[in-house]
């Protein structure tokens, strides 16, 4: 059976609708964006001034961001500012405990919430986990903050 669904895209190639096909397309967009980012940034990390530490981009970063940011068009668009976000986000308060019921967060000793206000876009939230033992900071998820 052929699918005749027509998707609408913005100038960056991001699907702008809310159908299951749009969601799949945005997940692919995010995964491809990270693949290209890693080619351009082989160290896979950016120094964050507020944390005073490098933030690493790992497979978990791509997985979690693709599944969460793909839900909304604006969050997918936020991912395209990855380098800027990793570098310029500002820590919001003290780190939190990882969610006990979240398997992906079990490897972290702390969770940091950072925000970045990008002109002409709005606020972007960056979640960073600190790995147990190594204290390495890992980008966990990026989402746009609506109404902010």
C-alpha cells in the first residue's frame, strides 16, 4: 500500500505538521543533524561557561533529544542551534536528583537544568546529566520552552 501523505517542510527541511509522519520525519531530521554535527565536531563536546565544564554529546543525547524534541516543531528547530546551546546555556538553580523511575537517568548522579534565551526564537531548555564516577557532563535533552 502506498502512503500518499504530503508533508510540509520549513526552509531547513523540518516537517511542520503534527501527524505521525511529521513526527517520524522530525526524528530523522534530528538524528541526521547530530550525525553531521559530530562530523564537524569530532571531539563531541563544547565548553559551557555556566557549568565551567565540557558538555559531551553521546548516543544517549541523540536518542533522548530525537524522541523528545521531535514531538514539537519548535523543539526540533531548537536542536539546530546545538553548538550555541551547549556553549551559552545558563544553569538554573541547583542540580536535581535523577528521576528514580527513569532507566536512562540511572547512570547520572546529578541532573542540571540550563536555559538559553535566543533572540528571535525564545527560551531553550538543556538538560545535562553528570555521569556517576567520572563526573562527565552529558547532554541529555534539548527542548524549546513555549510561553517564555
